[in-house]
DNA sequence: GGATTGTATCCACCAGCCTG
DNA sequence: CAGGCTGGTGGATACAATCC
């Protein structure tokens, strides 16, 4: 039951208490400190919730008023709260701290459409795993609960299921809930207390923009690499951090490894060395630059791998790593200058060839015009001769 | 090891309501 | 009335399991 002020906003939900009266679809909830599991803290304030949503629920059609009107009635959640500061505790704008406090409870009252249930954090796994939603003495996964509430088509339990007026996505974003990966084999995900598998945390997908196909492919590879690294780190460390950002990567990698990995990743995304060499050999032109670039890229790749493997296998100091990286950067600079020189020469050659071609084309065009003119004159003179003969 | 299939998740888009 | 928010929907995408 949503415990809200008389106004129609929904600032906070409280655990379903004992129903002391269920008549005409109206429920009164009495929430005890024991149900809130706050016996030792001073967080509990006695409140009485009146909810007439049952009158309106179940009869509203999809296209009807979302405010759950039925026969002119709107869903009303009334909170009668005891205590001196009852207005502040239930007023919407000031409920953020209260909401956060309630959100930290081990069991959260949740709602999906018109169905209320309890979400037990310790049983929470992911959408399809971990029966953490308790509804009428039955346990469901979030996805099952979503389907049970008639929102199966939504396929979005994180937004469909709400706590205190906010979606579970918000709780996840704020770190209150930590969804596990689908491959997680912990006790909660397996619904088996005896399961001792490690907790594998869910990592959000790095999705490409649908219409942005130009640079999408270039990001794909690196994203995949990052995800692999995330999974590895989760498997090993069973840690709490998600691997969304590169800062996490920095934490897990030494400087040399990180730099080398980034360069290798970029290079692999650009073009693999093998395919590049194929391209270089098959291109017939003109392209000393292509082959040169290919060889440089290939060489760089090999050198970077050497550095990476050396830094991993041997116990060399970071100074050695930096020295090698410096050498490589010098080589790269040389290669850049070399490529630029080649590029300049190629451009000059291309300009020269273009001008020659234009001159040749102009000459051929003039020649064609002259020829056509001569042929026309010849045809005209022949016609006049014929005309004169016929008239005479 | 690659192709196929199924599941879970995410995203774009739309509609309706609320608020200033 | 415009802009923001919420809820709903369909489809795209990532990933894992399975098959060959």
C-alpha cells in the first residue's frame, strides 16, 4: 500500500501492514515498528494508511485515466500520521531523506501497476533470477512479478516495478540495489541456500546509438574488450564495483599495462594487421602509403605486445617500461613524419597527373570540335552543290 | 569454432498528465 | 501552451546455451 499524503503524489511507500478492515475495497494499514524492522532505531513514526485503490483497480482499461478513476473516483492514499512533525514527514518535497532511509531497509514495499508486494533485498538477484518478490506467501522473480501484474509486455521490470514513487532503476542507480549477472551462481540467484557460487554483478550493456552507425563499429571492439575485462575482474575479485568507466580499468591495471592495452585496442579496432597486409598487397596503385602504414601498424602492434608481455612476465621496473614506451613514441613520431612526407609527395604527384589529364582532355575536346566543324562544312558544301545541280 | 536460437535487457518513440 | 515526467509498447541488441 502506498503511503502518501492526501495529495495525489507518491513520495514514499511503506511496508504492507496488517489489514484491519477491508470493506468496499478500502484498506486500512497499520504499520508496526516490528514490520518496519526499526525497533532499535528512532525512525519509526506511527501512521495509518487508507487506500481505496482497490475500488478503482482492476477495472480501468489501458486507455482510461491513468489516475485510476472509476465512476468518478480517484485512487486516494491517505496517511494519518501521529506525531508533531507529521506534515514534514509526508510532504513530498522533503521526503528524499526519508525515502533514502526506507530504501535502506532489508525489505522494500514495491508496486507494479496496482499490485503491491515486498521485495527482499537479500534474495534479489536479477530480473529473471532470484525470487525476491513476496506476494501472498508466494515468491516471484521481478520479471515474474511484472508479468503477474499484467506488464509482461513491458519487458522492463526496472521501470515497471516501483518503490516509493521511484523505479527500481533509480534504486540501482543509487546503489541501493545491486543486480547480479545472469550467469551469477550465488545462493540468491539459484534460490538455494546451499549454493556457494560467487556473486557476479550485472554490468550494463554499452549499446550503440541506433542511428549512429558511422562510429558505432569503431567502438564495438573496445566495448567488447572492456566487458571481457569486467567479467574477468568480477570472476576473480567478486567485487562491488561495476566496470562502467575507465577509471575502474585504471584501478585494475598498472600504468604500463593500461597504456599498452589502450593502444593495442585502438589499433585492433582500426584494422587488424593481417587484413591490412592483405589489403596492402592487393591494392594495385599508388599506395606506398597504404603499405607503409600497414607495416608500421603491424610493427607497432608487435612492439606493444612485446612491452605488454614483458611487463607481465618479467619483473622489470616501471622505469624500463617507460623507457621502452619513450622509444616507441619516438619511433611513432618518425613514422608519422615519414607518412606525412609520403602523403605530400603523393598529393603533388596526384596534382601533376590531374593537370596533365586536364590538358589532354582539353586538347582532345578541341580536336573533336575542329573535326566536327570540318565535317559539318563538308556536308554543307556537298548539300549546296547538289542543290545547285537540281535547280539548274 | 561458427551458426542458430532463446532470453534478458535496453532504447526509441508515443501518449497522457501535470505544472508553471 | 510548452516542457517535463511517467507509463506503455515494440523492436533492437547483447549474451549465453545449444547444435552441428
